[in-house]
C-alpha cells in the first residue's frame, strides 16, 4: 500500500527507495575494520553522543538488554569503550567511547569518503550540484530523525 502524501515536488516513495539502496551500498562498503554492523552502530552512536547509559543504547540500537550488555562487555575488553559510574546516579553506569574506539569510527568514515568520492566521479556536474544543493535538507531530515 502506497503512503498518501501531499508532496507535489517530492515523490516520497522514490526517495525512500533510493535512500534504501544507498544505505545498503553504504553499509556494505568494504572496510579495513572487520566489525559487525551492530558493533559499528554502537561505536558510531557513542562517537556522537558519548557517554550514554546502557538503557539509552538499548533504545537507539533496538537490541535487547542482554545483547547490549554482551556487546559493551566485548567492546570494553577490546579497549573501544569503557564503563564509568554515573556521577548523577551511583547505581548506573555510563558507557564512554575510548580514543581507540573513536579511531575505528574515524578510519571507517575516511575509507567511506574515499569510496563515495570514486562513485561521485561518475556523476555529471549537474548531478553533483543537485546533491550539493540537497545536503542542507538531508542534514535537517537526519536531525528530525534523531529528535
């Protein structure tokens, strides 16, 4: 069933399909860091919002408490995150990304930028300009999705 929209200048269905395909390509881009999607997602989330409580990670990553606890334990063992007491609540802990964890995200981002740059070379100047002009709206859309 097609969602009903009042947008005359934007076909939301076409946008969603293109976005899904780009996301699939983006997620599967080869990387030196051979980590699972969930691991990378947690590290990326922490790179933007560290520190976080486990309950917040459960909500953002949409996994069970058991799964996030196991993952954070593994990441902590690997030196990518660390747990510290929450100064506002002595019963809770906050998960912080370490410099090593941030480095993983930075290197993956750098790799992806290089790979995407190669794809963009295949676009016409007009197509590149269209993407450039859409960036503010895409950033705002991401903000709305993170709100």
